[in-house]
């Protein structure tokens, strides 16, 4: 399977802060400064604060990212989208990268 995500970075405009490590048992949402543009291949994510551009390379990863905001945690989002436990590894990796690139942030009360 080809990678589900490509991240293109712009020069950093501010000091680097370490993101919260990804935990699938925690609630996640898109950063408020991230815009999503659906595309036939998946979607483009653009972070207006960091000027990073990420490519979601499938419609399934787009559905998963969109489901995160409606679910209590990432595991619930996987279930909502219909991704079985044995098929989650590449999606977990993609979500981890999105957290590291500040596209996803923890929900406040999770």
C-alpha cells in the first residue's frame, strides 16, 4: 500500500513547540487554523499558522480525519468509518504524522 499522507513544510515562522504525542485513546480534532479541501484523490490540508500543506491520499483517511471531531477518541473514529483493527496500522501512522505537523490537536476535555 502506498503512503496515505504527504506533508510539505514551509519555513518555520515561530519557535518549535513539541506536539502532544498521538494516542488513539484520546480525542482529536483538526487544528482551528487548518482548512480542508476535498479532492478526487482524498484531500489537501493547509495550516494557516504553520503554512504546512498535507495531502491525504485516500478518501478513507479523509473520512477518518473528519470523523475525529465527532467521536470521543480515535479508536471510535476508526469504528465509525469502518476500518477494522487489523487494517489500522497505516492510518495510525498517518494520524501520528498529522499530530506531529500540528494539523490535529487534542480535544480539550479528553
